C-alpha cells in the first residue's frame, strides 16, 4: 500500500472555542468599563491617525521580519484559535489503538487496512499507514518523530511571529504619540489646547499596548498551549503505533498507553506535597 503524506497540522474542527471568546469579551468589557469610569467620552479615544500608525506599522514590521509562508502560517493558526479542535480524548484514542492491537495480534498488521479510513485522528492514520509500509521499527519511529518535530516547529514559528509583532506594537504606539505631540506643538494656541492635544496623542500608546497585550501576545501563548496538547496526543499515538508494529498483546498496549493519562497538574501537586512534607520533616 503506497503511503501518501498528509499535513501534520491537520485536525478536525468543531464549534467556536467558547473559553477563548469569553476571555476576549471579559478583556474588552474591562477596558471599555475602565474608560467609562473616567468619564471621558469614548469618541475621544478614537484617533484615526493613531490607528493607522499602530496597525499599519505593526503589519509592515511583520512583513519585514517574517517570510511570506511563515506569515500565512501564523495567520491560519491565529484564525484556527477561534474554533475548537474536536480531537478524540486520550481515553478514546487508547481504546481505539487497543482495538487495532487485537486485530493485529490475530491477523497481522495489514489486517487493519480496511479500517484505515475510519481512524479518528489524522496523525494516527498516518502512523498506521507508515507502520504497514515500513519494515524496520527504527525507521518507523524516526519518521513519526520527524512529523512531531515538524508540527512543533510550525507552531513555534507561528507563535514567534505574533510575539515579534507584540513587541513592536507598543513601539509603533510611541511613534504615533510622538507624531501627535509634534502636531500639538505645531498648532500651539494655548495651554488648554496643548492639554487636550497631549491627551489625544497618547491614545496611540494605548492602541499599541492594547494590540500587543489583548491580542497578539495572548494568541501566541494560546498557539503554544494548543501545540503542547497536540504534542501529548501525538506522543501517545506514536507509542501506540510502535506497539502495534511490535505485535504487542492488547493488555500490554493498554497498560503502556495508560501512562499518558497522568496529568501534569496532578504530578506537580504531588511534587509540591512531597516537597512540603520533606521540609516539615515528615519524609
């Protein structure tokens, strides 16, 4: 059976990511409410020149610092954050792999070929196709690890683009503020006019800080968080494919894959508990 590589980053998408949308709403409401508390009209904070300098300048910097392909990748990953991935849970993946192990144990690796189109995850599908077409275990493991590293590099590249843009956005805001101050001084007519103009000029700084801290940097962290979740699932599926390649007994497959169910927070809490007990002299 000929193996046709697929995109390592392809996942099925579900509905909207409600958690992210709630976070955006809370942050936006907090900023608007804070402005309203000051008693300043919202129209005062709308300065087209500042928007043009901050948004246009940040976009220009992204085009200068980032290759076109990487920039498009970052845009796709950012838009993907709105929707929630519908990848199967670890428990479901384990049970699916164990069901394949039963088939392989009885009839060999090629016996799962008729079910290959019903595999729940694209990476697992690729891993099974490779397992059927590969003769050496080391070659299979190396190929799967390369796919994982490729997905990691793509996610990190996308996050880095947003981080770079988040670093430059406040600077663009400062540039907009300086331009506004120059315009104020150029039209000097009195202290009251200067005070009003200075306040309007500093809205560019607000634009830059808001763009960086409410959009770009949080999106970069979100991309990394999703990449971490994907990496854990891909490790589980890689181990499962290797177990199938070795013809391991289904009970042993389940036992080995259950090690991937240990959550990091639980492990961290256990380490903290042990450390506290050690300091108290209980261990």
